[in-house]
C-alpha cells in the first residue's frame, strides 16, 4: 500500500492537542514565578512578550501575539499598570491606539523568568538545546507558511 497524505482532520486534531498540551506545560513552568510576582501566568506571558520588544507595543498587537482579544488584553494591561509592571500611553499618531511598554519592575519580572529557566535547565550542551529549539521554530514557521498557502488557495 502506498503512503497517503495525513488526513486533514487527523492533522487538525493533532495540532490542537499539541498546542493545548504545550500551553498547559508552559503555564505549569511559569506558575511559580507568576505567583511570586503576584500575577497570573497570562499576565506573565504578556510581560515576557513585551520584554522581547525594545519599543512600545500596541495593545492590539500584543493581543495578537498571545492570542487574547482586545477587550481582555486591555483589562489585563490596566491591572499590570496598577501593579507597576507596564506603562500605557496613547499613540501620538492615532489616539485610538494604546501602546504598552515595560517599566523597570516589568523588566525585572522578565529577568526573573529567565533566571528560573536557567536554574531548571538540565546540564546539557547548550549548543544542542539551541539547535533543537531552532529546529522546532523552523518547523513551526514551515507549518505557518503551509497554512498561509491553504488560506490563499481557499480565497480567504
């Protein structure tokens, strides 16, 4: 019998299952640090996302980055601002746009996450870990590109 392409529903279910499991495991790994900082794991993910950018990020783009819609992301940012982790400012170009940037407390929180992962990382060759992580990222980028092709073909 010849090899057949993976069934789309099988592929879809596998991807959704893996995404849920990975997200759950990341939440478990972040929970201790989040609790120490007095934030939720979702708030900590926002802090980590903001730490990857040197500039302010619009609330809309931040929401897209972590998969949270506008109203919810705005409320989360307000809470983080009250706790001193972020500053929110209206855009000079478009008053409807609110930009968010980490405060020093937010930078320190992101550093605490890095320290935690450095502490729990196994004693293995750093180049092997980096190679494996880069391979995973490259494969996910390939999947993203494939899905873009499907979207184009579907006319969406």
